[in-house]
C-alpha cells in the first residue's frame, strides 16, 4: 500500500500502522491482537505481499 510506511509489532501483540505522512503512529492506528499468533502471522504475510516493512519492537504513538 502506498499510504503505509511500516507496520510495527511490539510484545508480539501490539500492532501500530505508520502512515507515510506521519512521523509516529497515531493512536487510532494502534491495535492489540490477543486471540492468537495466527492473526499476527496473517498480517505479516499481507504486509510482505504489499511490500510494507514490518518492524519489531516498541514504537512511539501519537496521543
């Protein structure tokens, strides 16, 4: 997707989507996936098919 710079994964369950026009992740684009690891794996696969960078570790959020 041309509008997404990167997808951040923190603690294997918190997801942040960073739009291209933002320096940090807006809170409205932060999610917590708690059901199972399969949800995150599907997101990673989707990001790779769209050539979106996936970064692991903590990330800054806009409050």
